[in-house]
C-alpha cells in the first residue's frame, strides 16, 4: 500500500512542478532601442517544461505614452519554435518597461523588459552650438570695451565680491540642486542633470545681464574668469560628493570644454579692454551697437533652442519646477550673502547675477559626454529648461530695471559701506533728460 502511494506521488510530482521560471525566458534584443513614432518587434524566447495546460501571456507598458502595444494578450501554447514576436509602437522620447506576465494555471511569472525611445533629431540640431559660440565670443569682446583696466585691477586687489561669489557658486548652488532633486523625488536621469547645472561656473550670459542692469561689470568679468578656472577642480568635487546618491555610471568631466570656454571668454574680454584703453572712441561706438544686437541675438537663440528641443515638453512637472527654482534661489542667495558681508547694492547685484546665471553649455557638454541615448537627451532637458528660466528671469529683471530708470531719470548718488567700514559713492543711474 505504501509502495503504491509513493508511485502515485511520483507520477503527479512532475505535473505539479511544471512551471516556468525567470531562467526559462530570454529577450532579443536585450534592450529595445527604437526611434520616436515608429514600430519594432521584441522577441520573447522561452524554453520550459512540457505541459498540457494552456499558457497565456499578457504584456503591458508602464508608460504607454512612451511605448505601447497593439495587442496585449497572446496564447503561448499556439506559438511554434518557442518564440513570440511582440510588436511595439513607440511614442515620444523616454524610458519605460514592458511587463510580461506568463500565466500557467494558478501560477504566474512576471518579467520586466526595458524599452528606450530615442528622439528624432532635427537637421539643425548641431547648428545651435555653432551659433552660440560666436555669439559668446563677440559679446565677450563687447563687454570688454565697457571696462577700464584699472577697475579690474581694483577688483583683484580687493576680491571680496569674488570670494563671496565662489562661496555661493560652488557651495550653495550644488547643495541647492541636490536638495531640490531629493525634495521633488526626481528620477536619477533628471537629478544628475540638475546637479551638473548647479555645479557649473558663471557663464557669458551673466556678463551680458550685468551690463544691461548697469551693475559692476569688472567684478562680473573677474568672477566669471575665477569661477571658470576653479571649475576644473570644483565641478568634479561637487559631482563626487553628491553624484554618489544617484544610480548612474561614471560622469566624464569635460576638462577640455572648460578650458575652451575659459579661453573663448577671457581673450575676447582682454581684447575689448585693450581697445577701450587704446581707442576709447571706437569702444564707445561698439557700446552703442551691442545692446540692441545682444537683445535680438538672445531672442533668436531662445527661439531656435525651443524649436530644436521640443522634446522638453514631455518632461514631468517636478523637474520643471526644480529648474525654475534653482536660478531663482541662486539670485536670492547671491544677493543675501553679499549683503551679509556688507557689500554695496551694486556689487551685491553683481554677485546675485553671477550666482543665478550659470554656464549651461558646460553642463550640456558633460551630459553628452557621459550618457548614452536617450539618457543624455532626458538629462539635457534640465540643462535646457534651466537656461530658459535663466533667460526669462533675466529679461524680466532688465524690463523692470528699465521701467524704473524711465520713471527715475535723474542722476542719483548714494553712499554705501564696504567691508572696511569706508564709504564709497556709487552711481545708481546716469540718465539725462
């Protein structure tokens, strides 16, 4: 009797354990990379135990707007060669998972499969970089023509504003970027993009904004130069400190791009300062032209940038809010720190601009060098959005300042107290009716 029971048990055991496991399945390709608005197939390979039970497959997408399926249910028992081709329809740029659920009787096996949708690049995508570089070079030269060399020497002799700028740029801005990433629970691909922007030095736009707002241009140029030099060491340090919190591969810091950025800004500025020293009349003519030309060029860059990077509209709201808050907080912290150390309003406004306006070009270079697609484009979205908010806030500040100047056209002189307790006359506006 006991022997008969053992025999029956042995007969039923194989059927009881005829279930698929994760190791019984495979995918070709291992990860599906598919362009936007197109269709491709992923092949499910399965080698499992023979069974007379019906085996059904259900496939669903975690983000249907990124990738979707025309059909979500399949009968594996009716498929030959132990393989099933599943058509996938791509939507917009992004990363999603397909959940493959294999149902066999009372048991189910769930497999996750990654789909990456790559954006279609417009033909003038790279042209934006070729427009941006000459614009920055020409404006750097024009900014130099507005500066007297003795004023630069004065800034270097008493670099209080420069020191405060370094503190706000390389201590507070990376910390803010990291804090916003955690506060808004950003995905790693977005968080690292925000961190790269927050770790960047001041850029050429800060000099242009300083010029438009009649702030301390020699201080702004000196701060941009110093922060770009320090970025060679401070950017890797910030990414080492905060980047470990995100599950991403190693980040390539574009040292060559930093050096090129440093040279492309510094040399034209020095040439402009030399022109001011040798040929002041020609420098005055350059100054008359640069305001309208710079304004029109900035608007053109914004329009072209939006046309090239339309994929940013698919960015979730959390990264967008973080991109808006980062430069806004930078303006506030830069001004607050400067006033805390008793800088006058003119220099405090300059430190505020240098802190809030950062070199997004360097952040973009790091992203493109470090990540594959579509991770690079998704991370770049934050660099682009941050730049757009920088420009938007800057244009708003310029508009408000010019309205104020129109309503207060008289020349005013007030006295501010510097770090040594001495009083310095500072011209607030110099507009003649």
